C-alpha cells in the first residue's frame, strides 16, 4: 500500500554538489554528518545534516463515529505539550503499513478497518534526509494504549469539524501533523465525513 508520490522520494540521478570530505559527528539513533562540499559555482562550504535513510509514519485516526483521534504529547526540546497526530519511527526492514498499525495501537490503542496512504514528504530537507509517510486510518476502534516508558501522551478524541477548527486556528503546532491533516482533508470531504 503506497501513495503515488512515494516512488519519487529518492535521490536525484546526478548530484550538483561534490562531497570533498565527510565525517560523522554523532552516531546512534540520530546520526549527524559534517561534509565539506563544492557547489556548482566553485564555492566550498561545510554542511551538517542527518543522512537520508530514517523514516517515520504519521497517522490521522478517524473513528467509526466520525471523530478524530489526536494526541497531546510532551516534547522535551520545546518544554511544552503539543497536539499531534499519531506518529513514530519505522524500524529497519519494517513495512510502512505495519509501522503505522503498530503506532496506532501503541499511542491510542487503535485498530483501523481501512488505511489510505497520503503524500509523503521531507520534513526538514535543509538539515535532514528523513522521510515521512502519512496515512489516514478509517473505521478506528479504540482500546487500551501501550505507551513506551519514554512517552507522555494523552489521547484526545474530538469530532472531525473540531479537529479541523483547531488546525485552521493554528492550534496544531506540529508541522508534520498539520500537513498530514491537510492532505487528509480532501479524502475526508470526498467521503462526506467532513
């Protein structure tokens, strides 16, 4: 199950920047490199970035009653709790849909009867090669949540119009969640759910 644009989320065949030197600054889960590069105009610069490879899924769950299931999650770098859709990293070798199903169950205790892939995107292409793959999960039923020990998450179930009022009012501050909801809007409207 893929969205048509997912196949285009690849490296270009030719690279206009020449890598002169590369060193790894940070290893582990969030690897960071620093490269010295030469641009097409001959200028040289140093560039720090996360390499291409890590992936994450984002899920807007919609219940059989037409409610959006959002989460309120504490984000340490912001020192704030923000409204988001369900999301999480994709394990090495894991199928994208399987990752989305796992995150839906873990974060909100949900299971969906239908999955709709939405356009994928690069969340921070100036500093990161991470790719995000969003889904719309329909016919969601809710049960027990299975949070990781490092997560502080509150499940928030609201009618779809209220979820989109919050989006339009700028109350969904996470950019990836906002874009996932924006892409889902046409599908929801087309099905008469919004």
